[in-house]
């Protein structure tokens, strides 16, 4: 996901504070779930325990079945809605979708979102201290898969007393987790909403991940993953982010936003390698913003988890992967997404239907690229709301 | 109910009679899902619809139906032979780019194919064309040509000819008069307003 530079100005003293506006979940506080027992990764490696940092919005009902799990993408985190402090300029990353009366209605649903295992926003990952050495794990951390991320989140949901999920929702890597969740815990999962995702990380996506990893690992400060907190391969990580950012948007959206506009004060004739174009300055900003909030080793681990994701290979075929699924699934593709193009999203719906499952596919026309799943779109909200609201048998009407 | 809605209901009821309870049904051009909703409720079918617009898919999903946004021909190619018990093509056939390919593909993925269409050979449509000299406009086709989707108006005789030429077996046929209610056996191409066919290979 992209870090947007533009945030609206802070409200004046007379205005309603942002976090108190209608439809806002308000102030939220992250919490830590500590799983004190050994955790076995798909790789066979184990950890003595782990921590997941998470947030919840809304209330778990008496039947404990109104939970909605939100799964984040590669660079996302557990803070998907609300504000941490009244002064926060930016709310959680999916604040437009989640809140009282919004498409994912926190008046109705108990929304849970956790930072993934292997992440660096408070959950156990390569920056965590290895109790055996007292130093960060670095690349001694176990290899993480999408399956492991989902497994850890299931343990969190058990801890929270969730009996079953009304829905699991995610875009991009979050969509992979949502699909994996319904495969791994079929009786626990009633609805899957997977957007801008894939059942199989393709060669192009692996290739982009590899360029990012090489940028990190070729940076001398990476030092085989052994670097102090706050240090490390800042140049490499920034370059990885700049490159990845391009894959999240589109030719049309970048051109609309920047065109060929020059930076203020840029040398008129342009015969220099300093920042000339606005798009260059924007990407540099993206890179710099990212290194202040993300860990390079986590980036390596999570991109590897993406690379390893191939449901057909893991289960023999995509139909076999979905054989146990009990949930109804809605897959949403976006026309301008060239990282996980519509065709890869359709493939998921085809296989689910071939396997005799309830599955739908919708495709939104946008020119914003892969990150379109974060779009502020009434059409998308209506679809999500419609999918989540269909709890009762539909009443027949004759409108066509 | 308006006459238009009533006509749609008649269509649904006959299609419903042909659908086996619990069948696996594919609706090509499912619109907002009214027919599938009816079949789910009356016949407990497991249904999926295909349509092209995001808003119609949203309507289907909101109704609790499975729906797929995309090209129906490409969609069917993703399924093995006889995956569906029945494929329904209700008032869609006149708007297809390649009707032969779609109907043959439907006969591959479905054990039976239901086709329903307005008979443009109905005498009122002929008289209308003769006297007004304009595109047919009535309670079903309400729009001017320039506000309509491209269409291949077909007649019962056209469709019978199509089945004969392509060697498609007609298991059942129902021709309804102009009110889409009373069966019309004599001179259907002239006297029937609506036709329903149940096709097999």
C-alpha cells in the first residue's frame, strides 16, 4: 500500500475533532496477544511463542459469531480504522470502509485486525529479540508463509473468544490470507471477501519482489540481516519501496497526478541528475517515509511469503485447495491492477465454482492500479455492504 | 403489478417448471437476479448468474446469489462438460455477439439449455412494423433504437430453423400468445408473442 503525502489540514479549534466525526470508530488502542506456547511454522521451524499486535472495533455479540477479520497487505499493519490520538492526522488504512454505519459496520460487527507474524509493527518478527541470544532474530527468524500468518491469527481469534467469523476480508496479500483462512478453517469462516489478489504469486510478481530484496541485500548496511534497531539498509529498503510503489499504481494515475511537472526550482534545462520531476520527488518521499516505519528483514520475509503462495501447488489443484471450503466467497478484481490482474482474480472464482462452492466475482473499472481496493467508491461500498448484510434468507421481490 | 412485471413472472414460472429441484443452474445474462432468486426459493437450486455490469452483480450478491461479472462465453469455457444441469438464456439470445457459439457452449456445459425470447414474428410486431415503419416499441422493448443495446430481433421460425441447421434437439417448446400466458399451438410464428425452448444435444 502507498503512503499518501496529502492529508487534510488539521481542523480548527471550533471544528469537530476528526476522530469524533460521524462514521468514525474514534480513538483506538492497539493491544498485544501473547501466545505462550511453541508455534510451529510451515517450514518446520519453531518459536517458543509469539506476540501479535492487534486492534478491535465494535463488540463481540453474545453468540460470538459477528466477528470480521481484516487482513492487511505487505506493508500494512493492524491499525485499519480509527485514530490513535486526537492529534493523529491519518486514520487507519481502511478507515473509509470500516466504522459505525460504514460498509463494514462496527455497530454490527466485531472487527479484528492484527499485524502479521513476521511483521515489524509490534508482532513477532525478525526485529524481535531471540531469547537464546538476546539479539534480534534477523535472518535467523523462521521462514513465514501465508499459512503461518493465518494460523497465528486463528490463535488470536480463539483467545478473543470468537466462535466463528462472519467474514474475513483482505486485499492483495490480505486476500491471500482470507482465501487461506477459509481453506484452513472451513467451519469457522462463513464469508470470504478477497480483493485485488491471486491464488498463485506469478513470475512477474516474484520478479518485482526479488528486485526489492536485492536492493536490500546489496546494501552493505544490510550485513546479512544483522543490524541494530533503527539502522540497517536504509538506502536499499527505500529503493525497494520506490520500485514496489510503482506496481501499486498505474500509468494513468501517475500521469494524472504528476504528468511531466517539474519540481519547484528544478534546473530549467534539466541537465542534472538531481530531482527534476515531481514524480521523482514523490517516490523519494515514499522511500523515506517507508524506512521510518518498516524493517528491511521483515520486507524480505513477507515478500518471500508472497512468493511461496501457490494454492494449486500446495493442494494439488485449485479445486482441491477449495474442496473443504464452506464459506461463500466474493472476489473483486480491478481493471487497472497489473500486479494481480483481473484474470488472476477471476481464476479464483472459476475454481471455487468448479469445486461446487458459492462464489461471486465482480470487477470494478478504475484506473488507479493495484491499490484500487482502498478506493473511496460508493459502488465498492455497496457491494461490500450487500455481501456482508446477506445474513437472512433473501425475501423474494420482482424487481429486475 | 405492471404488465411488464407480470410478463416476467410468467416467464419465470414456466422456466421454473422445467427446472429439476436442487439442480445446478447457470443463468446467462442474469440481470439483477430475479429469476435465479425465484428458482432458489421455489426449486432450491444451486445457482450462478453471469452478467456484465458491476451494479447488477452487486444486486445479485445482495440477494444472496452467486454471480459472476464477465463474458458468458469465456466463463463457460472454464467448466467441464455437463457441469450444470441446466443453462438458462432468458431474453438474452437476441443480444449475443455470436449466438451459435454461446448456445453450443451452453449445450456442452449444461445437460439442458432453456432459451426464452420475444417472437418478433408475432402479428402485432409485424403490423406495427408495417404501419409505423419504426423499430418495435412496446411494454417489453420500451426504448428508442438509439437508447437500446444492439439486438438481433428473431422469430420462432428463425429459431426453429437454427435448431434444425445445427442439429440441436428440441426437448420441449412452449409458445405463448401476446399476453405471454395462453399457450398458442397453431401458427405460433404469427400468433405467439413469446417462445420458450428446452434444448438438448
